[in-house]
C-alpha cells in the first residue's frame, strides 16, 4: 500500500490488531524489541503485552473505518499544558551532562534484545551500569582517552562500550570482586587500536598476514598507553584479552593458570560483541550463531563462564541441552528471531517438542551442555539447501562453514565437494536439470563473492596465461580455476584464442613459458603444441572439471594447481 494512503496513529496495545504495521521502533527499558515496518501477529502482540508495552505507533489506511483513539494527538495538547510552566533555566554541570548524553546515545546503538536477551532487563541494571560509567569518567583524562578512540575509529569505540556494558553486568552476575575496576578495564580494553592505521581498521576484507601482525600489536600498545596514563591496575586487560587457553592466543601465548577470571570473562564477551555487532562489510551474527561459534571453540575459553553467560543472556543456541524450571531436561530446537528468549525445545524424556509459554510459567533455568554440529553436519545442511535452491538458509550454513577456513580449504572442502554431489545427483539419479542449473548458479554466485574477497586481498607473486573464449569465462569451472590461482598468488591473464603471435608476445612480457588453452570441447589431435617462445597446452572444460574434482580431500599445502594441470595432461598424453 502506498505510504501516502497511510496515516500514523498511536494506539493502546488493546486496540492494535494482527496485520497492523509498526510505524516506529519499539523500545523497552532501552532495548529494541521490534523494528519499524514489522507486520504484527497475534503472537507478537501477546508477547508485547507481557513486556508491559502499553501503546504502539502503527500505520492505518487513511480510509479505515476502525474506531481508534489516537493517543498521540491527545498527548500533544496535554504536553503544552503540563510542561510549559515548568521550563526554567536551572544550572547544569556541562561535563556531567556530556558524559550522561554519551552513555545514553551509545547505549541506544548497542542494546537490542536479539543480542542482549535478558541483560539490562530492568531499569535498575541500566541505572547501575550508567552509574559505573559516569564514575569512571569523573576523571577527565579518561574521557579524553575514550574520545581519542572514538575520533580515531568509531567502531572500536562502540565495541568497547558494548563490551563494557555486557562485561559489567556479567561480572556482577558471576559475583566477581572489584567490578568497577574490571568495568574500567573492559571500557579501555581496545584502546591500543588508536595506534593501528585507519586504512587497516577500515578494510572491508580479510586481513593479510602482515596486516594481522600489525593489528595484533594493539594489545601491547594498549597496555603501554594505559600504564602511561596511570591506569596500571587495568592495563593487563588490554594486553591479555586475545589470549586463549592452552597458549593459543597472543601476545604471550598464556595458559589458563596465567589468566585472571576478569580476563577469562573478557575474552568471551569481546568475541561475542565482535561477532554480533554490525560492520560495514557484514551484518553481524545472530546471538545464537555467535554462541554456537564460541561453543565450537570451547577449548579456547572458560567453558563454565560460557554456560553462565548463556544463562545471563537468557538466549540459548540451538542444540543447547538445558534444564527447565519444572525440572525437565530439554534440547533447544528452534530460536525465534523476534523473541529469542522463548525458544522451541524438545523434551528429552518424553521425546516431544513444545514452545515455551508466553507467560514464562515454564522457562529455561540452567545450561547443561551444548551439542555442537560438526563440519560435516553443517556441510550436509548446506548441500540440502543448495539442492532445494534455498539461498537464504544456504547462506547461513555457508557462513558457518567458511569461518576460520583458509581460502584454498573453502574451495577444497566446500565448493568442489558440493559440486561433486550435484553432479552425481544429476548424472546418476537423474534429478531435475533445471534445479541442477539453479543450484550451480547459486554456487557460482557464492564463488564469485569469494573471488571478490580474494581479489581485494590480492598480492601476486607470478603470472600465468589462460587462453579462454570470452563466452566461457563465466563458467563455474573457470571461476574455480581463477580462485585457486589467486590463492596460489598467481595472477591469471585472460586472452581470446586466435592470435598466436599476440599470445606469445604476452608470454614473453609475463616471463612465462606455458599458455593454457581451455576450450568447450578439445579436438582429439590438440594436447601439446611446442612454440619457439614456449608451449601451448590444451584442455577441454570436461578435463578441467575432472582435474578439479580429483583435488577433493587433498591437503591445501600439497599441490600447486599449475603442476596438477600439467601432470594430468602429460600423464594422459603418455597413456
């Protein structure tokens, strides 16, 4: 419906109906419950009533015959009558007002029920965190230090504030000692980012190894800066927040015994905040997905703290084994996007599923364990959605699969096996060819996105010549070849066939002695063609496909793709 045919009204929650459209975001105690333009359902309205939401702004058709009472029009008149006489020029502490405003505006940026769950559920919790923040910044050098970070990198500032809020509430939940000191350390844990070049902080791609080495220095640089600022008592939090159990972190490869509880808490909160935060180049994980990643790497963290953090959030990832308030055990089956604290669970003793009731008469009270999906489990789900051509759900599984994988592993462990499965289904089981083509189109789209990432991170060491008709360059297998060459730090020069002299000139310019011809179908007599300036090697698309499929299961360190192409061709030639 066109917006000029809608009117915005504020209604009592009891007048709102299913299919009404929200005209404004809904906040409750500084938490975003629902976004503007959401189409309301009876379940959502019932949940909002439970959250003590009394009124909503909605869009109604201008010609609607519903009898409604627009509260906004009534309130506008009351406002003038009530507040006009109270406007006085009272003295204000400008600095305190500035700090208070900074807290409130930043809090609105980070607090969303989909990632905060039960945290900051009460006004008392919000008031407590606000009081801690204002007390920390009573010393103006701390405010100046925080503003230095904010002006250098806005994301790092918001992330630090987010970690401060989550960490402070979680530390209090755990009953840790000296929470205000820990809270100060959490607020300044990333202060070393002020020494990292902005062009690296603002990159929209994965960091190269050299760039990552530079970023890693923010831990020690932050430690040194806090010592210089007479904040020695919290400097270790800046230094150690990227340490991991069993010496897997940096900068000092500490083990669990060398880390305080405050650091072990920070490590979990820091990762959770980073994964669930919105960035320029990604929307951020949902809370349950972020928690699933943490549990996948549970050996790196304090697992007891992870259980407690989940309980503190009240958001339990799918596959969590939990205890309900009626002493029954269950496994979380489904987490709803809008209200993640009310999941669907499967009762383990009774082997039946249930939605947790809206009135919280039965709720989750304890995290018992987490049953992580293996890589193979997630890959199978990815392929299942690929076969169905369900791109949205497929991407969820794809993003989980590629996390922490080397680019060559993404090709070897995802793209090639997925293609092989599609090929087997098509050739041997005779699945629908239209579906197969649609699946390949989706797979190629994902591959092209990965190619763009590789191209942005591209630092080539040598070149090669690919002689391919323009019409074939969008082929899935050509894209795979291109991606593997990029990963091997080889830049592929594409050129059309037909002008041998131009090809040999390009070979001389690139200082290579081989040009690879890839054709839709190769004639029988063309395999190897010696030239004065080098050699032409000929392949059909089918041969390229076979070479690629043969790489499945191979270690990424054990081959060069050019060597594989030549080895395959010459072994065939000898045979």
